[in-house]
């Protein structure tokens, strides 16, 4: 596990997230749903790409770790926000299940994007 690619990947995803929100608010419903979905994928694509591109030894592992950390941070913020609005224990337990699924999803998506970053770093003669 390399620390710098993971931190750079998290930074790229953190920078891309507000950009996506700003673009969504600016464009509103003027664009097609397919384009809106493509714009929504930018944080995990940017974060995983940077983690894979900057890794020296195991880009896929670093991409998966970056995704898990991003999902953990993202879900912890969401759980805190939901917990202030719900009071039942059943709702809070279900939120933990949803958070676990989201962490796995982000880990897989960052893993895929890190493969793209790793391939882009390779010299063209290797391909």
C-alpha cells in the first residue's frame, strides 16, 4: 500500500465531487439523463484514475483502498446526517447496511478506474 497515490486519489475525488454538484446545479434539467449520469461518475473516475496513475507497485490494490476510504468517508457523513433525522433503531441499522454496500461499490469502481490510470501510465511500446 502506497500512501501518496491513495491521498492523491482521495483529493482528486474530493475536488471532483463539488465540481459535479456545481455542474448539476448550473445545468439543471436542461440536459439528458444519460449526460447527467456521466457527469455523476466523475468523482470515482477521477479518484481511481489518479490512484492508478500515481502508483508504482500495486495500482489496483491502491485504487480499491482509495475507493474504500472514499466510500467510508462519504457514508459516515451520510449516516451522521440521517441519524439526526431518524430516531428508530431499525432505520439506523438499515443505514449501516446501505453504507456497507456503498463502500463495496466505491471500492470496486475505484478499482476499475485505477486500471485505466495504470494502463495510461505504461509506455506505448508495451501495449
